[in-house]
């Protein structure tokens, strides 16, 4: 296994119930908004967030020389827990972070006090292939997950053929445009706040291009996700999906159907991001779900 240094930070009292926040593919931990984290801490939680390998301030690698798979990215969850001295924690995962949380909860249930998945897909559902087929214009099998919304597909098709940004300003503008699409159409988009966020992401990255290694890792691990195992998941599970989810619409209900006792919550107006308008609602739900 290729191991790299993982950047993490924690907030709150070490005696409070721990929550580990797991962000999605190619995403830094600071995409968990400071205000949202603060609400969890104010509710009496010890909150930890971290940068995946090859993102943000975590270590980066030359993938050709040091290849890894999504199994390694999943095992980084255990490494973060261990580094913070935690035998178990409440896991909260966003997008691919929700997949990682599901996998950990099945693989080592003793380490998961509860699970919350936000804007995610069911483990073993093949959502990566669904998105790829949509981008390539290929037909979807009848039993596949719902595909992304047309605006998402159109944006990423154009991005696939666009020239790489030449400077910081162009790169940040591209990142803002991507955030706008992921934000969805249910709530107003704050362009100024998006610029501040993307500038922060750009400036704290050791190597912004290294995030592409997550795609290489996915290609190197086609059988990463176990199939047909969600019925084994024992941790109390909360599934959250936005009413205007552009990437994985309807996937939340499928997750909730497959996990015994799981509860589904639809957040009005939310897309695939975590805008300020939903922080209170999400924090209250997670604090309730993680109450011990």
C-alpha cells in the first residue's frame, strides 16, 4: 500500500463524541464549511476533517511511480481515526466520502458509531460507470442508478475537451463555474462566496493537478466496491439528499432502501454542495442522529 502524509484538523473538546467528516473524491476537507463545523462543535461534538491524499495539504505522489487504489483511500479513513486516537467515531461522508463511509461501516462495524451519508450513492451501485456512460452518451442498463441531470452532463462534456487553465485566475474561474453547476438550481448562488472558497482551495493545495490521481486510482480499482452488502450494515444510518441534486438524483432513496433502519431526509433547495442556507438543518439532523 502506498502511504502518504494526511493533513487533518480537529475542533471541540476531546471528551465530546467524535465526528469524522469524509469529503468526496478530488476534494479538500475544507469543503466542509467552517460555519457548519462550528455548529457541530457548538452542539457538543469533537469534529475532525481531513484532506484526502493528493488533495489540499496532504501528501502528493507521482502516480506512475507510486500508484494506489481507492482501497488505499478508504484505508486512509482508518489512519485518520488512529492518528486521533479513536477506536470508533460517527462517520459523516459527502458524495464519494459517503461511499467510503458505507464501506468502512460494513468492513469494520466496530469502528462506526453511526453513519451519515450526504449527496452520495449506494455502495456497489456502480455510480462511476453511470456518470461515465452519461458523459459518453452511452445507453444506461435498465437496472442502473439514475443518471446525472442534463446541465451536469453538458458542463463536464465541455470540460473534457477544454484547454487546461493557463493561470491562477483562469483556474479559479473554472472552479467557480464547476461549483455553480454542482450547487444546483434550488438556491441562489453566491458568486463572491464561491470565489473566496475556490481561492482558498487553490492557495492551500500542494499540487492542484494531483487530484487527477483519484481518477487514475479509480481506473486501477474497478472492483473496489463490494456488491450486495448494504443489508449487512448495522450502524444507525441517516441519508441526506438535496431536492435539487444534479449529480446523483434519487440515489439517496436507494441507499436508504438497502440499509436496514436507515432514515432518508430530503433537504429543500440543496444541490450537491453545502451552502449556508442548509447548515442549520443539516447540523441539527446530524447532532440528533449522533446523540449518545
